[in-house]
């Protein structure tokens, strides 16, 4: 069976009220998703993620080839991403297609360690301490074993006050994770990231509050600084969510830079290399718990890989109602992905990613050529 066609479509959901991401000073009044659609005979695979704006005209590199030639496809996608940006949504679609053809869910196709993952609630907005403390109580009551808080205050002590309020609210029953967002910046953000002493001061302060990990406390390419911070800190150091090159993730391993590796399947590694990275990370005694922020297909791709290969205690589940809900996040899916009362997500036994896109239902949200401003 050969690849017959590759299509890329973009969709936009208006958000009212807007989502105020901690890492972006501009309120987000819409949520845009890109879906890659690959067909082979009567089968179809889908993936999503970055906009794939440099891909047009390169379809011929894949058409007529067996979808299962995944090593070949990954090499070409890596070449394309060097020139044009992240191309991993197509690899996700190819894995979904392989699952459809073979009749196997992706988590089983990748090794089948489990079809369940336990989710931590990953918040996205910075709220005043009393509001965030109250939301943390609700998340604990909903069964989440952990939650992630976002930093981005000009004075780190203001962020620390929010962590303290949350710890007082949830006691020791719930793990707290902290994302400092110092690893990468939005294009217009010219502020200097934390220096080493600020990161170490924060790590020590968070350890006193029994924080489970501190994410991206230094720029993403400061391999030696992160390694020294990890050596001296009493809290786990996490990072790597958006590193583009597999060699960069190996640099972390060689330097011993991280306790927790968060390379996103769609942002950073693709699925084939995610499985490889997880094996190397866990053999080194570290944790593989990928970043999952994106739309519903991005989340599912990361959850399938995690269920198959990760030994992490919990995996990211973007969730910060009322502005970031499963219904908003997963608007391209027929129904949202949700955890059970104990915080577990059970992945489907259906082939591939386990979902079928309702293309007709999405048509009114489609962004047509000539009007696309992503």
C-alpha cells in the first residue's frame, strides 16, 4: 500500500473570553490548529501541530512510498525542518496511518507498556495567589495528583508567593510543578532570562515548599549551567520541551543537565525519536514526561507515546478552566480527552490515535488560502 495524498488544513476557534497565557502578554482571542491528512488506499491518518508552512511542494517526496518506511520518512522530515521549521505533524499522521492499516492503537504499536497514563493539571495563566490557591483545591478534588504553576513575574518573589499560597491550600497531598519559562522566549520578548544565582535561589526556595520539579530555569542551550544547577539544587530540574535537534537532547544527557526530559513529540522529536529518547533517558535514571501543550491531536500523540514507553509518575494535561478547557483545546476532535476521577486517562483500543475527524463539522472553522494569518 502506497501513500496517495497529503493535505494540510488550518482551523481557528474564536475564544471569548480570551486565554491569557503566562508566557504571552497578548490575550489570545482564538485557538488555531493545523491538521495533516495522509491517505493510502481506503485508510487515512491525521496529525497536528505547527503550521507546516514550508511543506507545500514537497509532497512528492512521500507520495508513492510505503507509509511503513518510517525511518526514511523521518530522515526527510528532519531535512525539511532544518530548512522550514517543525514537520513532525506529518510523522504523527504517518504513525496514525500505520495504526489504521495494521488495526493497532498507537500505544500498542509503539511497545504497549500500558494504555493508561496519570495526568497532572497544567495551568496556563498567572492568577493572583488567592485565585490560584482556590483553583488548586478544585483540581485536587477532581483527582489530579499534581498541578503545574506558571512563572512570569518581573520579580520572582511574586511568583514564589503564589506557590506558597497553593502549597498552603492543598497541603502535602498534591505535587506541585513549576514552569519558570526561561528556556525560550516569544519573538518580541527582549527581557533577560534568569541568571544562575537567581535560578539557584529559586530552586532552594521551591525545595522548602516541597516542589517536585522546576522547569526551564535557564536558557535551553545552557547545558553546563543546567548541569551545575541540577547538581546543587534540592528540587528536580526539568526542560527540553522545544529543543529542535536530537543532538541537543543528547547534550543534556551527556552533561547530566536534567532530571526530567520534556521533549514534545510534535514540537521536538517526532514519534520515532521520542521512543529512542525515552529509552536513553530512562536508562540514565532520569524521567521522560513530555510537554503536550497544543490541540487535541498533539495531546493524544504525546499520551500514546507516554503510555507505551514512559515510567513517569504523571504526564502533562493542559487544563485551566474557564479559559483553557478540554472543549477549547480539543475542538478539532469529536469529543475531548478527559481523565477519570483518579486522574487517569485511558487511551482507546481503536487503531492509530483512536479518533476520527468529523471534517464536515470543522468546515465552518476552516481558514482558506489567502486569508490565513497564523
